[in-house]
C-alpha cells in the first residue's frame, strides 16, 4: 500500500509517528511523513521519506507561551491557542497534503493536522485513519485526557470526552472549512468525526483498552522505532555518569515561557547536593547557568539511552517522556504545565511509579524534595521495574500495522 501520514506539533508528536512510518516501510509499504520541519533529521535517521509542513512550532509556542502557561489547566483556552497555531497554516497544510496524498491508499492523520488530513482524504476519496497519542474517543472508564484528572461518575466521564471533542472541533472548524473551500472546493464539514477508525500509540500498561470501545478504536502500545538509533555520549557525559550513583534527570522538553531562573533555583535547592542532569529543551533551561559540580547540563540525548541510566526522571508529563521514563524503569516526578500532561501525571501515579504531581507554577524546593523522596523509595523503584518489564512485551508498531492493514482490507 501507499500511505501518507500527517501530524504537526512538537518532537513528542512527530517522533512516534515517524517510528510508525518506519515500521510500515519495513512491512513493505510505501510511506511518506508530513510534519513540522524540525522532525526531518529524525525522519532521515530512520530513512523515512519526509516533507515539511508550513510553520515553526517552537516559534508558535514561544509567542503563546506566557498566557498558555498561566492558563495551562483551562482546556478551552488551550484548545483556542492550539487552533490559532493551526489556523495560520491550515490552507498551506492542505495543499501539501493533497499534493503528496494523490494516488495513496490510506491517509493517516494526527495532532494539529488531523482535520486537514481527514479533509484531504475525503477530497481524494481515500480511506482515513486517525492516530492518537492520547485516548480521545469517548469512554465511561475515565475522563478526557485534556481535562483535570477529576473523579467523575461513568456517565460524566463519557460526556467529558464528547465535550472536549466538540470544543476542539468548534475551535478548528472555521480554518478547516475555509481551506476546504479555498484549496479543494469542498463543502463545509459540519461534523468533526463520522466513524473513521483510530489507532492509539499508547502503552496498555499505562492505559488499558477501555472495555466500551468498539473494535475500530485500539490502544496498541507506544510507537518506538523498530531499531534504536546508535548513540555515543560525549566524553564529559560519559565521565559524569561513571563518576558516581545514577543521577536524577530534570527536563521539560518543548515547554517554553516559564521562569527558568526560578525553576533552576528550586531544583538546585531541592537536589541538596545530589547528582543530576539538566536537559535544556526548547527553553534553554540550565544551559547557560553556572552549575555546581554535582549537576551537569547536557545536549540532546535520546531518552531511550539516557533514562535507564537515571535514578528518577523529573519532567513535564508529555506523552513521549512519560512513556520513555516508564519503559526505562525509572520513577517519575511530574510537574505538568498544560493539556494532557495532567492526565499522564495521574496515570503514572495510578500505576504506582510517581508520587502526586505538582503544578509547575506551584513548585517549591521543599515540595520537590518531598516528591523526590517518595520517588526514591525502594518500593516505588520495584514497581517501576515491573512496569518496564510489562512494557517490554508490548509491540506497538507491529500492532498498529496489523490494525491499519486490517482496516484497509490489505
């Protein structure tokens, strides 16, 4: 089959999709990945054909970062902010999608580009499959991943998913329908979803398949690359890791706009002399600071290589970092900023490999010290090893390919 996959977002959005594309190519399919331009080096490292979508996610997030962080728990604001990022690029994305998807057998869509992917598939009369890194379809078993982790009755859990999907569609539909009119001369789409299948790159160890989902919605396991890229640390990092006990990792990925100096002071006070690695991420956290000898800032280092060499992973709760820490057998301390990060923080707590989360804005050194002590408890470390052992038997890419082929009738 010939497939085109679209997503737009941070590395946490693009990397698992590229890993899925690599698996599809290994299974004999012709696949092209369309994503934000910064994903291209990773796609090239896995030999996945790639075309860049318009826009710069880091610049977009930087422009929105101050208000986005202040209102990170307000889903309606987050939906509007994400839709604004998509709105500036929707027509360009649709032109690129249509160009590359002509003659395809399947279009797969995810992230901020999912509605563009769906509209492009409809225009070309090509079957569409949704892809998700969060459990988006309605279920009675838990509330929407984009809402705070409330304890709700089953009927309200299901309603919360429908509410979130409706809010997302309301935020995105104007730009999508404008692009349908201007780029493909399609009529406006009134409904955001009409029964297309959805495959979720999520570990069933962290989020078991809801019992009330139909066969057309599937949690199959996270999408790791079929073979990890070779990595060799620089001499300074290798020497630091060899010089003492496993360090604590602290990093916040693509998060921008927070007070880096305040965060660094809190982290250093909470560490109280313990060894740690700081990952600057998109914000540059800790990169230019004068650090004590027990703490080292690192360059880009693959989580799959680094996290098994750490004691505790302190992070923002992005889906990719959450899965990488759990797969590595490292307990987490989660400081969520926005969107689904609160959901992932609560999932790690529920499986017993993270203490209760702290909102990043409410962080203090004593609170972080308390959470580090909980995460360092031997019982939590043992549970983290058990979770990692369970995840080692998951085959997310292979399971996703089986679903895609089955739904496509291949």
